[in-house]
């Protein structure tokens, strides 16, 4: 889901894409258990409980990857994060979209410059799950295939 194609981007909003991501995180934390997840991640139990209960607003892609890695069917966090970065870059190439287009056409919570977006895509600056969902959705809608 985090690196899969959005089949019908016109049928979903970026907020709905983010909500799917969050639901996946919530399910993993719920299945793994808050305390066990806290022992295996850099999160404290209160933060994990908040994410499980739907408060994942400021979670980063790096943190999301750490939670996803708890589940057996997800790769290790570092591998998943690299997959997410590669996915965005490949989608940008396929859609012939550059960071200037993302800065202009994607509505982010914070007004991000092209440089700030590039830093997030390359992993040099933390990207929120919301930013990732907006980029992922935009690229899916711009891709010709």
C-alpha cells in the first residue's frame, strides 16, 4: 500500500490515502500490542497508543516504517523507507514531474519549497505521512499509465 499503485486516484483524496496508511499502522500496533511495540521501536507506549487510537497526525514516514516493520509481512524499516523513497522518485520520472511541480501543484499543510520537498524525498529531512500521501496521490494522478 505504501509503495503500491493507487489504482483510481480520482476516486480517492490524499486524506483518504493517508487514512488507509494510518489504519494499517493502527492495525499493526493493535495486533502487536502497545507495550511489545514500545519494546521493539523507538516509540514510547503513550505515543503508540495514541497512533493506535487514531492520532497519527505528525508521524513521519521513518516512524511509520518502524511500526510497519513490526509485522512479519513488511520488510525491515530501513528497507521499507528506501522503497518509499525509490517509489516516489520512479513515479516522478514516469509522470515527468519535478520537485518544482510538486511545490506548485500539491497542497501541503506547510508551504514547502521545491528544495524542502526534494530533501524530504531523498530522506535528508523528515517527511510526514501526510506529505507522503499527498505526493503519492498526486503522482498517481499524473502518471499516464
